[in-house]
């Protein structure tokens, strides 16, 4: 452990602040305070786990998110905590040298290395929509993922297909878990993923030796166990009925609820409101734009249009909101029965008139008789 | 004897790039650049709400994470004829500005530096001499012997573990690595410092844009970040002070580290001022509107076209002259692959005809890339910081001219050296410098306008689709960190009918056109010496000087094509 | 099945002769109570539900308007669910007109004949329908469909409610829905079904008024009193 202590000293980090960091990490992962020493032990261990980070149909947003890491920072992650043996965006080697590096790790640490996947995998047209070193992403994933000890899908694309899988999914893009049935895949959706959830997951794995508890969509509960809406700093305005009606209006400037501007916080499970982004600085709702629901499967289709509460009715065009079509259903129903009533009246007009006349005659007769 | 080599994956870039090159007598004689990943975002955009498009296009790229959202909202604003409030214009400028600064910084230190810096050699450096070197080039605060000793120990301990992680199989000890050990150690220190600085300064985007990567406060018609000095939920004096602090931090690092580093390293690699020039055609769309008339008026960074390196003739940009070819791209045109199409008419059907994976070589005589071949006036163009700096320099832009002359003077060379691999890297540094100095002007303009009581951030007039014409089309341009970016949108019946983006890396990474003229990457590689074909570091240097961004480069609008599968309703 | 040839439009000219010989107790107390409970629940749920979708009033009208609307929506949802369960219990019980015994039998020739007679009547193809005391077979199908919608509303409603706590037993029971469709589509569905129910209400009111006129057997009043005149010859 001397090396690690040396490193802490080199970073000007006291033992005390290090333990504080560990307990903060523990709090984020919702583990009891008694676990702090175990977390510290996991971080101090000299056995930096090898990591192969593959990028397929990605925009590199998750890698950029990684570069914003602060606990530990990306420098510390790379030098002290992980052995990032393959990551196309940061690695020094290229071409054959890069491939060699990957294969060495896969052989030497078979069944042990951490495999992190960014970007969806196109299965259409036999996988030609994404190739690296002449091999398809599908083949690479099956090899790299198949021999990994832990698989983490970072971002919505690798978790559920994300943007490339949005309708009509031109390349047949899928998420990692669809191609690795039977393997445990930890999904860290988000567009991009919040790096603090990645470091939290890795530290959880190093600390407890197992993957964190996950929900039905393979998301760790410590990060995706609650709805944005239920944690939102603007929730009070929602319940009170204080809503932003126009961008830049009084309510918008006063931080009122963005519900009417299409915020998808009520439909999204993510820890943005508590964790926030860029070291707790802000997050979309705080900055005045509604949540887009980026941590939910298929959100590029289900959470859109972005500025409406609900998806449009499929097949009726951009302006076919649920309300308009719903109103049309009621209107059509009213029209059908109004017509039916009118036709019925017309068809029975003769009888009705006859009955009226007879009734009048009867009344007259009765009255006359009484007289 | 010609020898064909392949670099795939080209790393330390965004996305998936493959280079094939033939080498004769240690010099590259021909090259092919291939984009090997495709997503089809434009197909996905069809029939969606134009107001949502920016969120999709933003995901073209997570590195230049703001640029496609800006180009997209500008295209829709252009189509619907929306003028945005001055405040929103300034906020966009600040977001764009810091994007450029941070992106260039990451590029130089984390994507490009390892082409020039030998990390392993840093271990043999003398920390005392390194400290002296640092102190001689700038007043930067981290310059003590003890500091460099600490860095060296840290790297030493790291190397001793035997697990080099991302530095495994780097080009350490390569004949083309020429920096002295001390300069290498200093660069390693700056590599680590820049990792910290970049995540700090980009917080400006978190403040104004909610988060980074992929800020989320863009709106067609303005921005969604409220401003109000008397609200705790809006941009107020405190938030402005935070932004100022981050600008100051960026300025300090650029002035005291980035620029001095470029000036210190460049003399060791001056031969690269004669390599990698390529076609010498440069295109800049211009950007950063400063006046009250709003975009696209009163650009701070001028627009223009330079042909054949002729700086005396700056031509105006005419978007009508832009066409895209697919002769060597895995797409089909209905009217034959020999014709060029303007983006409005951009009709494309993806069709892979390359070798069946796994393959060793592409069929470079035919189609070989997912990137299309954009041409301006039928000429391949280079876009990026170099194009912007050259256009601004030749147009007599004061800040640019002064800074370029200063840098060239210090290096003792003329402007002709800019047409090169080194020139690209230098232009990027120069741009970062003038940009970081410009940022506070935009912030000041925003503050001054707030002072007048104008808190408007969004033009609501055309927000509701009911206020739109049935049909509209427009284009939006933006000068992204990697160069001239254009989005074209055709709106039909209030939804997107056609969406096309011609992005910087498509210009630069373009394959050949019908006339067989190479793209700029390909042309730039011609004549590059390769010391060791097994370790083609030199290819990386020129490629990295462009700062490739492949995910942006490849996209497709597929009107008649058959989607591979239907989306499930999730 | 109370299928008896009865009064028809052509007998309208003899109104006095149409007087009932006696009254039958068709809709028992619980049926009527549940009907009206459902009526009020649907009104309240639709109003509050619509408000939750589109808050057309703000804190200016009431200081905690969304909180209260949601509260009312949830409480009413529970009452509605109990009411629907009670109706289900009654359906399985030993009443006649309001129970499973009134299900039209598609294998019975007479039943089919009656069904098609009503279809012809509704589509103006025929003028004659057999007089029935309980639900006519077409109406019965409509009500079955309606109750299916009720069940879906209750299920999706509780599933959406459970999202507030994915650790709850309510979520354990209903969460499977989100494995089938995303919660946005569940929400969308919950909203759209409201309009289908509203469309049904229009149909329902129109039809009872129509048959109240046509058969003069107290279609409207019976849901208040329970009694219907026996118009069997």
C-alpha cells in the first residue's frame, strides 16, 4: 500500500480527505457507512483491473463524459485505478499496435478484464455499418464481451440501441445485452452517461466483487432507482401549479416547473437531480430546459416530441398530438350518434306526428267527456 | 517496390477512420481515407418535429458536442425566418467559443501530443533542467523542480507496474520523435494538467447549457437558459462571475502553457512545415455574429474561400456551389453515381459494396468509404482552424493578423509554412488564443444588454407549428472547432422531409470524386516520409493535425432505401 | 334471456294499451349504486386526469392545485377500482339481468337472431327488435368492451402510480407492464382510453334515450328505481 500512499501524497490528498471521498462514493451508491474502509481498500489495491473500452456506433460523448470525471479524475483513473489498455480515443498506439494491445489483454486477463462498450452495434447487412480493423462490431463485441469478467454498457446507445436504433433503425442497431445473451451487462444509459455513475459502478464492483443491484432494464438501482420528477428541485412548483408557459417568461426565470414545456422528468429514472453534471454544477431542468428522458429505453422515439407531454399518435403526422386525436375520437362519436338520432327522427317522423295527433285527439275527447 | 499499409483503427480521434497508403522508398505515394462506421441519423430525422432535430443532430458527435445542435437550430430558424434575441446570440457565442477553446486544448494535449512527445523518454529527464525550461518559456505556476520530480515519480511508478494502459505500444523511441527528454517531461506534465483544465473550463457550458457533454439548453428561436439578475434560478451576477473565472482560467492556461508549448516544440519539427499541405483550397463559412442584426450578419470570424493557396484572392461563399459525390462512397444515386447533388436535393441510398468482413484491404479502385465526397465549385476543400485563420489573415482581420504575425515571427518563418501539418497545428493554437481573449467581450455584451433590462432569451413568435408556413427550407452554418459545418433542412407539412449535413470531417476525410481527385486527407499524405512502415507514426501526425471527427462525417438521408428493421414501440 | 316479442313502433297508435301489467325489479340496489359510483368516478377521473395532462389552471386559482388534483385522482381511482371489483362480484353472483347469466350465447340460434336484429336496427336496416328487459346483446358487447377498458385504465393507472416507488409491492405487481411498453406509451394509452370512454358515454346516453322512446320500458328511470315495466304480451 506504500505506493498508493505515495500517490495520495503526490496528489496532495490527505488520508482523511481520501476516506471522505470514499464515504461520499459510498453514500452515492447507497451503502452503509461501515463499508467505507472496504471501498478504500478496493481503491487502494495495486491490482488495477484491465479495461478494454470499445467504441462502436457512438458519438464519443461517453468518452468525453469520462474526461469530465472528478472523483477520481480521469488522470487518476488512468494512472492509479484502472489499466485502460484499449480506448481508441485516448490510446497512444494506432492500427496494428492498438490491436496488439487489445489482444494481449484479452489473452492475459481472460475472464477478468472489464469490458466497457460505447455506442450501439449494427447487425444489419451482416454488420458492415461498423468495422474496426476490417472486422465487424458484432464480431468484436462477441469476442471482447464473451471473455470479459464484467461488461458495462455506457450510454443509451450501447444500453438499448439509442440514436441509431431510433425509427426506422436504418442499420439494425442494437444494444450490448441483445448480442450477449446470458451475460450480465450493467447498463448505464444517459445521453451521454454521467461519468459519476460509471466510477460508482466500477468502485462498487471493486469493493463488493459483484455487480450492483439492477432494475428490470439492467440499470444499477443506486443511480436509476428513482424518478427525476420525484427528486426534482422544481417538484414543489409542479404540485403548487406554477408552470413555465413560455420560454423566458416570469415563471421560467423564477425556476418554475417545466412540465408544460414537455419535461419528461415524470417518465425518467435517473439521478440527475441529486448527482447533477460537471461536478454537481447543473443539470437540464436547473438550466431551464426540460428533461428529455435520455436514460429510458427507446427514448428517441418514446420521449419525443421533445416539447410535448406525450408521444404523437403514430401515423398521423407531426401535429397529431394525443389530445387532438383524443378530441377527434369524442367528436366523431358525438357526430355519429347525432347523425343516428337525426336519421331515426326522420324515419319515424310520420309515426311520431301521428302519435302526437292521436294524443291530442285523445286529450280532447277526454276533456270533452269530462265536460 | 510499392508497399501498401493499413492504419485501422486510427486512434486518438473521434470515431472510426481507416487509412490505406502505398509507400515507395520510404515515402507515401498514394493514400485512401475510409470512414468505417455509419448510423443513418438523417433517415431517422425524417418526419420528426424540426424543433427536435437539434437534439438528434447534436449526437452526430459528442466531442464537438455543441456544433450540430447550433447548425441545426440555425437551419430551422433560417427556414422559418426567425430572428433570435441578442442575449441568446451572445450566449450561443460564449458556448461556441469555449467549445473551440476546450476542444482545441484536448486535441493538442490528448489527441495530438503523443505523436510528438515520447512519454517513456520523460523518465530520463532531469527535473531541474525541466524546471528551468518551463521557467524560460512562461510564467506558468507549476514550474518547480519538485513538481516535475513528482510527475516523473508518478509516471515512473506507473511504468514500473508493467501495465501501461493507454500508453501501451505507443511510438516510444521512434526515429521521428525528436524532443529532448526535458521537453518530453514538461509535455507529460501539461498532458495531465490539461486533463484537469479542460473539465474545469468547459463548466461554462454546464452553467449556460446545463451539462457537458451534450448541453441541453438549445431552442429553435433562442436559448432556454433564463437570465435575470434578480433570480436565483437564472443567469445572475454570481453565475456571470463563475463564467468569468473559468474564462480567466482558460486564458491563463492557453497563454502560459498551450502557446508556449507550441512555440517550444515547433522548432524541433520544422520539417513538418513542408509536409501535409494537400490541395491548399480553404473554406470558411464565418461565424460569431456580434451585432444587433444577429446571425448571419456581422461575423467576427469572416467567411471566405481560398483556392490554390492564393491568399491575395478571397472569394465569397456561395452555398449553391456545394455538391456531394458518391462515386467512391457506399451509396447510390438514382441518376447515376457520377453526378454531384446539392444538399437540398441530397438523395442517397446506402449500399455497401466493399469486401466482406473480416477483410485486409478495401477495394480502393471502387467504393471504399461511408463518407461522401463534398466539393465546392467541384474542388476539394480543407476546412478547420487553418482555413479560418487563413481567410481571416488574408481578409486583414486584426486580431488574427497580429497573432499570426507574432507566432510566425517567433518561429522565424513566413505565412507559406501554414499550408502544412505543422501549420494546421499552429493555426489551431493561434485560434485558441484569440478565441479565449474574445470570450469576455461576448460576456460583457451580454451583461451590458442585461443592464438595459432586456432579459429576453427566446423569440416565441414562431414557436407553435401553427404559425409556420406549410413548406419551408433553410440552411444553417457554423464554424465548428473542426471547420465549416452546414445543415440543410426541408420542412414539408410542419415536419422534416429532408435533412442533410455537410460536416467538417466529410470535407477533409472525403474519398475521391468522379474525376479521381483525392480528398484532403488523402492528398495531404502524399509525399510524407515513413521511417518505419510497421509503425507509421507520420501518418498519424498529419491525420491528427486535422483533428478528425468521423462520427460527424458519416450520415445519410435515405429516401428510397429500405430500413433494415422497423423500430419496436417501446 | 328475457326475450319476448314486445311493443314495437307500429303499436304506438295504441298508447293506453301499452300500459304495463306489472313492474319487474331488473336492476338491484348494488347495480344501481355501482352504476352511479362509476358515473361520478369517471367524471372526476376524467376531469382530474385531463388536468394532470394539461394543467389549464395554475396556482393563481388554488395554491396547491396539482397536488390536490392528483390526490383526488388517486383516491377516486381507488374508489373506482373497488366499484369495478364490486360489480365483478355482482356479475358472478346470483342476480339475473346483471350477472353472467345474461351473457348472450353465440351458439344459440335465437340469441344470434336477436343480436343481428339489433345490429340491423342500429344500422337502419331493420325497424323491428325483440323487446328485452335487460341489456340487449349488442349493448352487452359494448359494456364488456367498456369494462375491459376500465380494467386497462385501472392497471395502467396503478402501474404509473407505482413508479413513484419502484421498491413498492404495487410496482412489483404492475411493473411488468413497463417491460412490454415504455412508460411514456403506458401514459399515452391511459390518456387515450379516457377519450374512448368519453366516446362510449356519448353512445350510452344516446342509446338509452333512443330505447327509452322506442320501447317505453323505462330505460332511463330504471337505473334510478331499478323497476322496469313488464311489457310481455
